[in-house]
């Protein structure tokens, strides 16, 4: 049972299917009223600068709910996903989150977002209403401390992916020195490059220069950078179409490495001079990945969204919705405290993006990191890394 508010464009087939499911779920066998749905709130930026991350995640979440309902729902009830568009605007996110609780007081928990600042616009409101907020892709390891008890991550932390990137760059690329370029106004970018520098220096590497940029200053920021073995680019998806050509246009031919903000799927084909680029992310979803979970997810995604390729954020949205549904099932209830306790007790959840466990009171799972290469606009798998040493949050 799927009810969408702020539905993505070009998903009309899914919208119609959701409406049919609602109508069918309204009646139980014999024509009597069905059990009330288990309501899950989903907040994603379906428009704006982060839609390349959040639209795929929302599709994965909807697929997970579809599958749950085909399997009989949870607690003998259908699952209903309430999807809201944050528009990549914190004020809109806060407003939509508050509205969701007002309109859907029975919501069992919330999922969503792929960015620290976006999560911090919503999760405190969820906590005030004593509901868990399970972030599918916001990777700041500081987030759970900022929203105690109720904020969980389904993804690894930035300190984990930055450490993995630094270790891989030193070993595989033989990088001994680096220049760092990061988006000035982004909490994600600031944390990511800081963790990378910490681990890279621990490995004996040297940081030759660190420069911040804004969309308006990217070309100026890359001028006269010292020659280095590697460029570390802490960026968000909407920066890449300008940042990569600016770097290459300035004569910088060194490999470029970044975090999961560079995971823009097939959009790399439209980025000029997208070559010798690497990024850390949550899973490799390419057709050549032999992993059985990945192949099963790819097949299910292809049936749900013909002609579209899944990426790591699609898989994160899928895992996140499944994880919350599993917690509700384990709790045997939609009561907020029961759901929170069941989620915190999760051990060995088998996700497409890795096995998820919350141990020792942590609300961030320990997961391996995938390194992806981009050569002439085409992605490929480079490595899977579980870092040896992780900087403190």
C-alpha cells in the first residue's frame, strides 16, 4: 500500500499501482474493513540539488514496501509509505516533517535523506515526537550524538569512508601527497575532508594545499594548485558538472578521489572530462557484480523501474525501509519505544549494502566501503575496503 505526497515525475506507473494497492487494501476478505496500515514516513529531496541522491533512494524504499506488502505486510497489516519532498531546503524539510506528524499521528517511524544538514532539519522533530529517524545516506558520524536515542544511520560514517579512501589511495594509487578541494557551505564536505586528512597523514602522506570553493568560485579555487599525486574532492552531486571540468581545464591531470557525494550513477556520462576519478560509496551495483543479493536487487529494481539502473543510493533506500519494517516486526508493535528498542537491538541484518548490526550502544553500523572508478564516464568496481584505523568522530 503506497500513498505518495510529492511524487516524483516520470513515476506515473508506480503512482497508479500505488492507488490500486490502496483500494485493494481497504477491504479484507469478505468485504470487511482491513486492519489499519503500518505507516512509515519517508522524507527525501525529490527536487533540488540533492535529487540525484534522494530520488534513487526513494525508489529503493518504495520497492521494499511493495515487496513487504506482496509478502503479506507486517503484523498482519499492510505497510503504507508516506513520501514527502524536502526540495533540498531545510526550512521546507522542517515544515514537511511537522506536517507529517500532524496529519499522520500513527506513523511508526521515519526514514530518509542523504545529507547531514537535511537530516538535522527533520530528525530533531522526529525525536520530539518520540519516533526513530533512520537515515539512509547521511554519513556524518556525529549525527547520533546531535539527536540522542532516536537517530540511527543505515549507512557507514564519513570517518569510515574517508579512512578507506585514504588507505586505498596510499596503497593502490601510491599517493604520497594530496591537494584538497571542498565545498565551503557543506557540513558533509567539511567533515569528510577532515577525516581524510587525518588518516592520510597517519599513513605518512602530505597535504600540500586545502581550498574551499563555492559554485561561483570553483574556477578560481583550482588555479595555481601545487602539483600532487592526488586531488581529494569533497563535493556534492550538483557541483560535479563544474568541478571536474574546472580541475581538468586547469591542467590538473592527477587522479581525483572523493566520497559518496560523487556517486551520481549514469549522470557521469554527462560530466565533461570524467576520467581517472574514484569515489567511496556504499555498494557496487553494476551488472558484473556476482553477489547474489546485488543480482536479486537488480532484478527486482528492473521489474519495478524498467529502463532505470539502480545505484548505491537505490540500495540504501531499499535497505533502510526493510530495516525499519524488520524492526517493527521484531517489536511486534508500532509503539514508538518498542520500535526504537527493536532497531537498537538489530544484529546481522542482511542488506544489499552490507550486513547491519548496532553494537555497544552505537547507532551507526560497521560496514565495508566500496571504491568505484570512473573512466571516460563509465563506472567500474575498484576495491572493497574495511579500513584498518578509523578517525574518531
